[in-house]
C-alpha cells in the first residue's frame, strides 16, 4: 500500500495539478492535486456534492476545467493527442443508460464499434461479467444488477489500461459484488489503473491501494487506509470476555491502562485505547492467562476515517 503521491520517478497514469471547475459562484472542484500510479487501485470518496463526479468527468475530458492541468499517460485531456489515449480508457458511469430493445450481445457490439474494439471479443467480455446466459435476451428483460454488469462489460471493451468506475456495485447482489472485485484483482495484476468511487465505504476499505477524501471540492486527506488511520491517531477498539473467576483480576489490570469509553456487560468488556498503547495493553492482558476467554482488537473503519477527515 502507498501512503503518498508517487515520486517523479514512478510512471503516473493520471496526473492532476491545480484542477479547478467553477459553475458560476459554485466551486465544484477547487484546486485538486493528484498523482495516481500505473497499476494502482485508487479510491475517491466524499459526501454528495463533494466534487467527485465533476472531477471524474474532468479526468475523462468530458468537462473542461476552469483552470489546471490533467493528463492521462502524459497526454493532456483537452489536447489533440487525447483521442488515441481515450481508446485505452474504460468508463462505468453511476447511472448506466442502455437500449432496451437490443440484446446484451448486440449492446456490447454497439459499444465495441463506437470504441473501435474487436467485435470478436464481445462474447468473452460477457462471459467475464457472468452474462453469457443472457447474451441473446433483450436488455429490457435484465434486472438492475444485470444492467450494471453489462455496463461494466462495455467498460472492459478494448482491454483498457485505465478504468473509471463510478459507484460500480450499485444494484449488485453479494455474489456479484464478490465477482466484481475478483475481476478488479485480475485487472490490477495485469497493470490496469483503476479509479473507484463508492458510498459503500466498507467495500473499498480493503480493496484500494490509496484513496482521497474530497469535501468542498478539495482533497481533505490522501493516503492508504492504514496511513490515514495513523495520521488521525484514531483509537483502537478492544473487546474481551473474562471467566467468572478471573473477572476481578481483569478489571484491576484494565484500571492501570489508558482505556477509555469502556463498559462492562457481565463478563464482557468493550473499550478503546490509544494506538501507541497497543503493546502495553497486550502485555498486560497476556499476563492474565486463563482469566481471559476471548480477546479482539478492531482497527478504525474507513467510515471512521471519512467522518474524521471529511466533516
């Protein structure tokens, strides 16, 4: 995992410098700097109106920046050379719009022609997203999740080197979400760079190399999930269960430790302690031996990090 921007010696798939987008008096994006390395899975999170979608569209060249410089594989998104770069980009928008009267395979062939991708690849891409069985069915018969998978399939056409995925798991059931992220792992192994937005923070927590938290059109925090946890000095949460005979000894030991916000419920304890006290807490509890039946330490969630930085 990476905690900082890629160094100048690393190949940056995406470079954003001083990106600004104003809509009248509204500063949708207000001076964003990002460097996303090749093969990196990068998360972009923020509340509604934080500037995520606008920044996405600016990086895709769909919205012209008021100021700043945005490049993908070295090509300015508004430059004459970007047309060739765009063929190596896949995009799954938040709201997928498809033609109801076309079949799944016809839909993919339509997008393949637009992108200049080989039509012969379409059946394999449908198989990759689990839609081979519905290739001949009209899209109007597709469920919301099937439409989302078909949208993902069109983003994969042409074997893109950069993927923009905006709320990609909307409408997917748990199995489809698992398969989706399994596909992302395969793509990452092939060196594909991916930028993912999601309001389901638990999904991103263990699946991104780094992420940026946007608020008010600005990057409020940037780094790996673990790096941001440590930067915020968020406390660790501890749960333990004692034996009936050992409860008094455990209580006495905990009274000597920097544990806060704690509560007992019978023989069950729930509390927090500073990260820097972790080894002292473990050492103290290890000395209690069989007085402790079970013990767990929980890292702060990405949701905890988001609410700490983003608000």
